[in-house]
């Protein structure tokens, strides 16, 4: 019974992740599990984070979470428990450091044969950040059968130290009549 409950939790987590609302970085805690190296317990979950250089100016951290997932081995499916990839987080850096990098450019991209969707400075990402989702597949359980589903899976978060560029918009002429209080 415990195994079945874990499978259900894993499937729910997978479904939330593929829809883009899974364990993507939004929570606040005493420690930032996405950029603080080491093992942490936050929200009752176990996290393991490692950081390394992505480029000469950018540091990238890999966050893993202790959990279960369904894996396919040959023609069989089994549940595997251990450290699972959660996401990559790029530590704050000026936008200029990301110039020309598709991971910091909103839209759809194909890199190394994989499809990516990137959004920046939206309500989902918040100001000063981009999120990238990769097209991928998950194994879910429907009744007694296992089914492969495809969708956008959250992969990484880029944090910027500077504000997004502003768009030059024409100044609107104010109509003073709308500010006159009539008794």
C-alpha cells in the first residue's frame, strides 16, 4: 500500500511538473535550496544542491530533490527512489552576460536537437528572471497501465541583477477634466 501511495505522489508531482507548476523555484525559506550548496530540508523535503561555473562570469547550481519516479527498463516499469533532478538555477548576473544565449531570450528555440520554451519577466518568472522549459516525456500510470505523456517540463531559472529594458512609449497627454472633482 505504501508503494502505491508513493507512486500516486510521484505521478501527481510529475503531472504538476510537466504542466509547469511543479517544484519550480517560487518558495522562500531560510536557505535558498536552488543556489546554496549542500543538503537542506525545506518544506519537509530533502534537497541536495551543487554549484559550478557555467561560464567565466556565470555560476550555475543544480538542485536535486529526494523522491520517486517511474522508470522504464526494457519492456518493464519500476519505481525508483533517490536523488532526482529538480532544476538548474543560474545565479544573479547582469543581462549583458547573457546576450545571445537562447536560455535568456523569450520564445521557442531548438538547441542540440531539443525544443525549448523560454519566458522572461512574466508573472510566472517574476521581474529579473527567465524560466526555460524543455519538451520532454514522462511516464504516468492510468489504472493498471503505464502511459508516456509529452509536454513542457521546467528545466532552469536565470536570475538577473538588473531590471528588464523599458520600452519607449509615447507620452500620453493628460486630460485635466478627468481629475476635476465635481460636487
